[in-house]
C-alpha cells in the first residue's frame, strides 16, 4: 500500500492501479493534487513511494500548489529492502550462468580423458602381448620357426608402444586444460538464506536511523562487511 501524506492528513492507495501509475498514464489524475486544497483544505506535500521518481517529477513540473511549494518524496523502506534482495539474486544468477560454460567444458574434457584412458588400457594390453611374443622369440634364439616347425615367429612391432606414449601425453594435456577451466569456476556462491538475512538486517539498519544519514550509512555498510568477512 502507498501512503500520501498531507499537512495533517494521510491518504492511502492500493498497489493495483496505483496513484503513481494513474498519474503517469492519465494526465487528469494530476487534478487529485490540484483540487485537494479546495475540496479538502489539504496539501499533499509528501509522498512515500517505491522508487518511481516520475511521479514526483510530474508533480513538481506542474506545481499544483504554486511555484513555492515542492512535493517531497520518501522511499518506502520495504521496497528498498526488496530491491537489495532482487539485485543480490541477480548476482547469484549471473554467477551460476558464468559457471555454466566452464562446468560443461570440464565435463566434456573428462569424457575425453575417459575415452583416452580406455584406449590406453587397450594399447598397454597390446604392448604386453607383444612383450610375450618378443620373449618367446628371444628364447628360441630369434629363429623364424618354432620348435615344432609350427607357425613362423614374427619380431614384435613398436606401434603399440608409440600409441601408449602418445595417449599418455594427450591425457596429460587434457588434464592440464581441465585444471585451467576449473580455475574459472566460482566456488563461492550466495545462499538464499544469506540473502534473506541480509535483507532483514539492511531494512533494520535503515529503520533504526531515521533522519541520521551517517548512522544509516555506517549501519548498512556494517551489514555488508559482516557478510564479506572471513573471520
């Protein structure tokens, strides 16, 4: 609910179809101020609003009470408190969005490492088998025929060994890239419970210092430093 204060009178208007909205959308609403002196013997000189400065700008531009009377605007503490939470949740959303790309990249690279490790296991198995054939070939003195004149012994190839080395190097490079992407992930996140608590303390810091700007400023910054402190 919005409250419009007069010299000795208070007028309230509901948020749905607020006075501010009617004033901007319907120029005839300005007559509410212009006729207040004649109809109610009152001047509505102060407005408590939710940050809509257009209302005050229109009123002071049209000067319903003459050039010597300015209409003052007071911020609704509840709406100021609400804006803090809204902006903090926007920061949290932005942090989550920024983490999305590096997290997906890390996930993709881990799948690549998994694939390389499977290939590495297979290549190492082939090397092991080649070693067995090489040892059998050496025991027979490098003869091209077996003891029973069976199948021909063949000198082992080094292709599998080269593949093992190449895969090990690829895995190392990919793991280094994973480490670089992990550095871009913001691990510190803002909890919704902390945002709610900060909103409450922020509103309290404003309410307990009416008319004391320096005290209000100090109390608000105190809330901030309390939450960013690592002590």
